[in-house]
C-alpha cells in the first residue's frame, strides 16, 4: 500500500524525507454562494470557552467540511471530491477535526489542528473502504489514527502512524471486524474488536509497532427486538406455518414522513401489514411479524438475529436491510454482505423459507453522493449474486422502483419529506413483490406417513399429516407395482388413501401379498407442486 501525506509544517522532518510534502491545505472563509446545502447533522462542541460547530455541505463537484466559530466560517477540506463523516477530538484549549476524503481512484483522511489553524490530508491507496478514524494522541500531539479499512475483501483494523508514516494491520482476520474501541495502555494502546464470531483485544506497542492478542472470547448473541407474536399463536402449527417474519430497519418498521399523515410511524401502511390483504386472495390467511428496527445497519441485524428468531418462529423469512450501511461509514459493502449471509444462514438453519430484497433508491441530499450511489449499487449487486448462489427467494425492489413511470416516477414511491423511506405507494410495491414471491413457494414435503392395517389382504391404506399451508389445494398420489412404474394417479384433499390390489403373486414358490410403490406430493392453489415423498407398502 502506498501512503501519501499532505502535511502542515509541524509534521516531523523524517516524514518529509520519506514521502515528500504535497503542500498545505489552505483555509479560508467560505463565500455563501459556494456552500449550497447542509448534509447531515451539525456537530456542536465547546473548548477553550468558545462554541464551535462542524458541518458537511454540498459544494460544486462534491462536498466539504466546514468549521464555524467566533463569528467566522472556514472550509477545512480542499474540495475536488467528497469530504464527509467528520468527528471532533477536544482538549482543554485545542481541538482536532478528522474526516474521510473520497475522490475517483483515491481515498484518504483529513486532519485539522486548531493549534496551528491548518490541516493535512493523508491519502491511502489500495483500499476500497475507509471508516472515520479514531485519533491517537501521544501526550498532546497526534500520533496516529485507528480505523477500519478494506484492502483484502474484508474489513480489518489498521493503525496509521503519522510520525513514521507506517501502516499496521492489527487484526489480519479472514472475517470483517464490525466495531472497535480504543483505550490507552502502558507503552501503547488496547483495541477491543468485535466480529460476528468473537471479541478480541489487541495491544499495539507504540514504540515497536508490534501487535499482540491480549484476550479472545466467543461473542454472545445480543438482545433482539423481542417477541412480536402473541403467546397463543406461538404453539399453533397452522398459524406458524403461515407466519412470515419481516426483518429489517425503519423501512420495514414503517417510518414515513408524508404530508397529510400524522406522525412518522405507520406500520399499518408498511409492507409487512400490506402483504396480509394481498395474500388473502392468492394464498389465504397469513400472519406478519414486523421485526424492523429504525436506524439499524446489517451489523445490528446480524448481532440480534439469534435472539429474534428464537422469540419469533415462523415459516417465511423476509429480509430487506442495508440502507443505513450505504449512508454510514462504519463498514464496507463486503462486510455488509457478510452480515446478510450470516442473517440468512440463521434463518435457513431453522428451515425457514427465505426471500431477500434489494434496497430502494433515495431522493434525499445523501442520495446525491457518489459514495452513497456506489454503495447502493454495490450492495444490490451483491444481493443479486448471493440470491442466485444460495438459490433463495429474491425480489428486486430497486429495479421495480426505477422502472415505475420512467424517468422520474420512482420519486413518487418515496416519502414527501426527506425522501429516504418509501411512501405508502412505495410500500405497496414492496408488499406486492414479496407477496408474489411468497405465494410462489411450492408446498413442503408431506410428513408423518404410515400404513394402516386392513382386514382384507388385497386392500392397503396409508395416512399422513395434513398440509397446514394456507394455499394448499390437494395431494397428488402416484402409485404402481414397481418403483420405476408408478403409472396410476389420483388426487385427494384427504390425508388417507385406500388401494385395492391384485390378491397375490408367485415369488420363489411362495404365495406372498403384492407390494405397492407410491409417492405423494402437495400442490397449492397456484399449481406449484412440492417435492415427492416416496413410500413402499409392506
């Protein structure tokens, strides 16, 4: 990896000799005509008895980080790209502002130091993702940055030494680190990291930049959204086999900000509830469980999936998640897909029928970022590839939105205010996609089959468990006198079937009853046939 630093004059001379200086980032008072719109919430802070605020604003060609305080305003970043996700580190009489810089083919970090009223940008090559860094101080001076970065198909924890311009990979795991925290320790720092499998505590020696593992323990499942199924329904098999779990974020939860609607929470208009009426005609009675949690990323979902599936059983699992991943800077698309695959594997382990959806577009200010647009495209491409590879149910919400009354009809499928949640019309589109996919699942394998004793030797009867799925239509029975010649066919809605067979056949000089070979499958209202269960009479 190549590290290039644009530095202020106080950076050590050895850095200048090692990589060369690209010059100062000059700060100036931004003209009002240049800053176009504010993106994200401002970051207010106080130090040295003065109030300050950091904001990100759209500018010509991208976005920039601005500092307001003392009646003045300064643009901290150079422009010529997208600068965002700032954080502030304060001391008693000094502060630092850090942010992430994106431009085509180049990524890096910005660092502003109030003591010298100047900053620098450090560019890193070979990375597809960089999280907002945590600043590490040695004494009162910036020593380095800890951050999540993706240079190998997953997110690792890195330390960027600003003194020696060394880059240290602390974790080097084959899975993505999801979160980390930093604290000081004798001679270095401790970094507590979380993956989907374990907690690990790393120690970084700041003198030698050597890394060691201090602690390693399995991760415990986090608390989920809780049970959303009434107690009596949890034990009714006819209910559970027609229950669908909708797992997601605020889109699933039903957040929408619409002119004429009171409040922001409308689960009655969200796709899980809308599916109930859509399925009533094509499928039959169906029961939604809304496990949407506003503001969650796929990491949050992966950490709670175990507890939520324990508390909310059902046959179908509907997943739409990732919108918040695409606008945050906490994980890469590779890490988000790792989360999604983990969530799906937990549902499949419970023999649930999985349907996954792409995420919709956005028409808010964040949706105009190249960074966000690329993330949405990358995540949706990953979802498509994974659905094919894992052979699971799939619906393309993003495509359905973009093809709705082109070229701009898709915007009407998003809320009036802000524009990052579906409107009631958009929720209905999503509900229709999921409902059609759910109803297209064929019935499951018949179970509990057994032969019933009969008084007459030329009669045989078999019984099996009923099909509990609401769209069940009938059972198809195929039978014959050889395993490869089941030439007779019958249909029935009952769970018992009688056969009258030839009385006897000669076999090895003994008269023995003739055997029947047969197989049975369930067929639903849409003509979708499930797998065959094979059986042989005694």
